[in-house]
């Protein structure tokens, strides 16, 4: 399965260069041309990595990086800086980027950094026989089976897919749109209530008290979060 990279850059020549080189390596790319668009796209879609320029219209890359980190602590971010002095500045700010490249950079160098990060975080699809565990939930993807405290759960296909997605992203705040996009794979026009309906079905199966859920928490006005357990 191809991995998707969000390129945040306003200079068309650099966008073209990045797109070309990443797509040559079978990455899927999407482009945001300013900081606000980057945040919107990030909230609505799922990406495996972000390449983020610092000098951007509307909202600079530092602010974009901080905003994304408030929503998601894990997504890898590589920042592009125009000069070394900016590099020092960001380092000092510790804004949560994973790596930095100073312009002008070679596409090969960027690709090497991207691949190194993706390898490091092991963002690979689940391998056969692997078990996804979170507290009393155990998911066996190979058999499409889910156990809660040793009881086999009867889940619909969508409940199963939603639970797998939430569990893979445990600890992260996920927007309704992101869940809709990930699980239903097409855009319901404006109606993300289907996510709420499926979440309430899931809660009935895995929560001791559906009014005070300990697994799938509601993030008011935004979406949901799967609580992380050992
Ligand atoms: Ca720029």
C-alpha cells in the first residue's frame, strides 16, 4: 500500500520537484500551498508524513507544526528551512519536527530522510498473524476477530474497521471527518453523524458504562480518541 505525503510549500518549482521525486518512489502526494490549507487538509485526511516549509502565506510553518502537534503527536514532520539561521531558531523552539533540511537540498537527500523516518517508526501495514492490543481489547487482523476480555465480539464490518483504526491510532485525537474518510473511504456529503452512530454501537460492545466510556472518549466539538492502555 502506498504511503501518502502532504507537501506544504508555496513555491511552485519546489512543489513540482518534490511531487515528481516522491511519486517516482511510489508515494502518493497532496499539496497545501499555505499554512491554513495545510491544517484543513491535515484534519480531513490521513497522512503518513508531512514535508513542511517554514516560509508560507497565511500561517508560517512553525505555527503549522505546533498546531499539528496539538492534534497528533506521532505524525512525522520534516521541515524545510531557507537558511541555517532559521534552523537554529526552530531547534531552539523545539516545536516537535522530526527532521530539518536546509534549502537548497537535493531530492535524494530528502527521500533518504523520509525513508529513514518511516522505517524508524515502522509505519508499515500490519503483518499477518500480528495482534493489536489495547487493554482488554485484542484484535486478530488475520482472522477478522476481536476479543474483549476473552469474549469473542460480534461486530459488523464497519464496526470492526472503525475499531481497528481507533486502536491503531490509540492516544490520538481523531476528527469525525478523518474517521469517515479512513473507514468509509469516500466522502459522505457533510454528514459525519454516521461515525457517531457506529461509535455508539461499538461502545455498547466494549464499554462497561457507555455513559462514561473508558475506551472511546468523545472529544467535544471535534471527534474521538481511543484511550491508550497497556
Ligand atoms: Ca515557501
